C-alpha cells in the first residue's frame, strides 16, 4: 500500500498551502467552531485553523501514518490529529465545519464520503472543499501513462486502478444532488502554475508519483522514478527555464 512522507510533503506542498490559506479565509470563522480537516496532511493548515478558533477545536484526519506523525508535532489544547480512513468516519453531529484542501481527489467514492460528512455535521454546518478537478495535472498524467506502458514496467500495473477522482463541475453537481445538503455550490477554478526545476521534482516525488512507485518492483523503482522525472522536466520546460503544469481546482460550498 502506498504511503506518503509527511516531512517531504512539507517541502513539496507550497502551492497546496497557498490554496489552503485562501480557503481558510473563505470560512469566515467566528472563533468557537469545531472543525474537521479531512486529509490534513502535515497539519500546517489545520494548525492555522486552530489559531482562528481559540474557543473551539480542530480535528485533523488523514489515512497516512507518516502525515499524521508529522502533524502530531503541532498538537495543542484545541488541536489534535487522528489517523483514519475517510470512509471510516463515524461522527454524529459533532462538527460545525467540514474543511478539506487538496486531498479529496484521492478519495474515489464521494457518495460515501458525502454521506459520512453529512452525518458528522451539526445542523447548519458548513462544507468547504477544494480538490483537483477535470483537467488537473495533464502533463504528469500524460507522462506517467507513457512510462507505465513501457515494456520494462507494464507488468507491474496489470491490476492497478487509477488512483484519483477528478470530476468535472457538472458531474459533481449531479453527484451532490443525491445528498441532502442545502444550497450546494460547485465551481472550478484555474490554478495553473510555473515551478522551478527543484519545485517540480519535489512535487513529482511527493505526492504525485507515490502510488505508482509503490507498484514497481524494488529493483526498478529508481529507474521508473527517474524516467518520469526526466520526461516531465523535458515536457514542461518553458522558455524562461521554469516548468508548467495545469491545475484545476473543484470547489464545494454547502450547508447541512
């Protein structure tokens, strides 16, 4: 099973944190809310939320043991972290806000996710999600599909399912209609980005290539990783020496 590296993610996630800080501003917190952060990663944004709710509390949830180990270093009186698969959420009207930034494209079954989130929220609780949507990471997806199909590696991926769920706005609007949220608003934003070479390599290594590296035999891992990185750097290089990738962010705001 693939797992992430919380300490490496801290270095590689500059752009995710920038998106998340804007998302936090959109919450307009009063200071006494109980907040659930789904896919909290290294806990950086969860800590920022906890600073805004001194009379409330925040629970950060992530399925990755390494991410939670990193995040737990930030725990405080109103901030704690728990390793938990999002599908296993079992809360009953405990939270005022369900927040998630740059994580839920790793969750394949959003019908189940939304049902669990609805149960976890108190009446009039807020859902505010931002995750990858249709058109995201188009260069990386092209490259990794090319490398996976190479004769040296294709045998490792016979049983692999594509690890992400990145819907269009219309598809997610249709999905959320099956749930009881009030006034759901779904929209997509363009967050295309230019990276330095080091930033691009860090982003490939953590988290993008992780589920693929996990499938490759130990003797082939380095060669597979280097093939993906080198092809990406060549494909995405711009005239000014930076590297371009497409990012499409799907947003959800709704109430219980």
